[in-house]
């Protein structure tokens, strides 16, 4: 009988937690724009690429004031076009939504073109309140950092190829 009472009590408290979670989600939906809620509840492109891949650029940025950390990666083809993108973010719903939007917006664009994506564009799309603008700033910074990382890898690879060509030329001379 005691076990049945404890089980009943546990089920009641679990049910209460489920109701609390449903209420919290409802509150979130009321205080955030539908685009934030959509990207938070169904984030696009979550994941990671191999950061050692020469065609992958990785941007890792953070906001010390709030503790948000955002990793955004791009996969670039031989023509300099972003063919895929992914992210992992530790942070609030607005940070996750900003990351998700950024990965969608960079796909199919050239590496120079994505540098024109501004935090204000992301913030406007998500209707972020002023207190959450730092989330869209992180997304912009992550895009720039990923492009910078990719470019550095290309320069390094280009330098290695030149050295190999010079060594081959010297060997045949």
C-alpha cells in the first residue's frame, strides 16, 4: 500500500512537472516572436563538421556577459561557395535561434557575400528585443570567424602547394 501511495505521489509530481513545462513553453511563445520560437523549438543544421577538413571554416565566439557560446561551421566548395553549414550553441533561445537562422542564410552564398550579413538583419528577422541583440551579434561574429578560418586554411594549403611545386622544380633541374 505504501509503495502504491509513493508511486501515485510520484506520478502526480511528474504530471505537475509536465504541466509546468507546458506553461513555460506557452510563456516563451507569448514573449518571443514566432520566428524565435520556431528556430528554438526546431533548430536547423545542428551538428559539427571535421574542423581539420581544409574545406571547413570554424567560427567559435562567446559573450562573457551572458555565457553564450556559439560554434558555426561552413563547408566551402572549390568555387568559394558555401555548400553546407552547421552550428552548436550553448545559450538562450535567442542565441540558438540566431545560430539556426545564420546557418540557413549562408548556404548557397559565396564566402565574400556572407560577410554582408549583419546582426541587424538577423535581429530584425527574429524580432529580437534590445536585451537580446548580443545573440545576433554573436551570429554575425561567428560567420566572420568561420570565413576567416576557411581563408587561413586556403592560404596555408596554397603555400604548401607552392612549396611542393618549387621542390619538384628544383628536383628536376
